[in-house]
């Protein structure tokens, strides 16, 4: 244990060494090994684990991936990187970058939509009673299905007026504006509970500032996730390279 070998040969590392170099605790290293995040360490005759520097690279790569896409997806992606070709690995990592870029664009698009809605409210545009819509008209305007509007109604997100003996739905100005905000938030990736919370804040504050704050926070979160992926870059490259050269990879 503790033997140092120069060059690209193996340098046996103890669990505590790997923990110190990767930023995880000793118990976390053992847990992540058990989960398959890193290959199983070699065992000496007395049962002690023996790791290599590539185990450290794998753990650092996992930290970055987990910050970018979550721990479950990170474990799956690392497994793919260790078994696929270089081209497949590069494609998988690029897909994560594309996904984050897409999420950011969706959030920015939602911000632009909310600013447009606020501008209409401030200038008095779209304020005629004749602008009220049926469920079919509103669904077409928002590019959603009427069933989606009914579901949002059940969830308390958009409340239409009801008219005629057939209880046909009629959406007034406030309901139309609320539906447009829901579309923006859902398009930015928010689930129903988060949208419900945002709409509740919107009604309490009588304005869009809180909803805009929520979206700004999402943009910041996406930036943080992107930086985590970027920081993992060199470690991911080492993991991919080791998969193509088993002689230098971690022993399993």
C-alpha cells in the first residue's frame, strides 16, 4: 500500500487517498463503488482495497455529471462512457451540453413571454371584453389541447368563467393572461406543483415580478449545472480514454 510508480503505470491508492483527492468522504467512496460509479477496487490478501488514479478521475467526473444531470443519470452515463467507443462517449457528453443549452433557451423564452404579458398589462392592450375566448379558441392560440386547459383548471392554475346551460367554458382577460403564464412556465420545464406555487405568488403579489424571479433562478441553476459539467471535462476525457485502453484503466 502507498507504493508510488512513475509514468502511466498504476499507483495503488488507499480508500482515504481516493477520498482526499476526489472530495468525497471514505464512506461515500465505498458507497459509490458499491453503486458502480467506479469499478470495484482490487483487494489485497488482507482484504484492503487498492485503487488507482483513474478511480479518482471517475469520482471527479461523477461529481460534475451529478451536478449537471442528477445522480441517477450520471451513474448511467458513466457506465456508457466506460463501455462505449470514443465517438459514442463524445456524442453522449455533447448531448448533455445540448440539453442544458435547450433548457436555458426555454427559460429565456419564458422570460421574454412574461415581459410581453407585463407590457400588455402596463399599456392596457388586450383589454376589451370581446377578447374573451372559448376553450377551443384559447387552446388554438396557446398551441395546447383543450384537455390541457381542463387539466390546468382541475389543478387550480387557470380558472375560466362558465356560461350557458351546457357549462361551456369562457375565458376572460385574467384567465387568458394566467393561461399564457402557465404556458411560459411549463415551457421552461417547471412541473405542476412549481407552477401552482408560482401562480399563487402571482395572485398574492398582483404582478409578475415573483414569477420572473423564479425564472431568473432557473437560469442561474442551469448555469451552475453547465459549469459543473465543464469542470468535469478533463476527468471525463480520462475516463473515456481509459475505456479504450484497458491496460491503463482501473482494475475491476
